[in-house]
C-alpha cells in the first residue's frame, strides 16, 4: 500500500523516463519488467506503489507555500520544517469579491472591502510534514510560489 497514492496511468506515462530510471536503479531490466507485469502483477503493482511514493515524497519535500481558495475565503500557507503558518483573508457575505477569480482577488487586495478580514495562525504538524502537505493538496490546496502569502503578510495589523 502506498504512503501517498498511486500515480494515475496518465501521470505514469508523463514520468516514463523517470520510471525507467527507477527500474534501472533497482536492477530491473526492461525484459524483466515486462515479464513481471505478465507473471507477477502483485510484484509489479508493488514496484509502482514504491515509485509513486518516491515521486510524491520528492514533490512534497520541495513545497514551501500552499493556497486554498473559496469565493469568500482565501488561505495561504508557508510550510516551514516544523510548523505551518497560515495567513488568510475572509470577506463578509455582502462583499462583492470572489477569491477564486484572479481579477476579483487583485481588486480585493488593492481596494479591500470594509468587511475584509486578514488573519493569521500557525500550528505544528500533527503528522509527518510531507504527508500533511500531500493531504492538503488532495483536499484542494495548490502549490504556489508564495507571492500571495507574502503580500497578505504585509496586510496584517502590526
């Protein structure tokens, strides 16, 4: 059972070269792989499980920032080694803003509505960092460059 999730067939196809390299690193020749797929599907699936974990672990180790957007609520996260820092922005129900729309988001940051609230919080990871970040991406967070997080930090009350 994989630590994260199995790569989809489409993801595996996109990572074909990396998968071949992975097989080579694990002393599995092309002929052996083809034979394994036909004669021992459980072992072949186990190799794909392990490769999927390697891929996701590598991606999650590099994550520094995440974002989660809803119409009236925006959460940005800085993913530090020991804790995660949240800086969010929430608009009241009457505010004419949609944080899922880039233009509306830009307008809200340049001309914030009266009901706009910027907030922050932090917490230590409750699981292994990479697992927790992976779960957040599976729940709808996007990996980002952190520009919006840094911009929102400037909006926090001093």
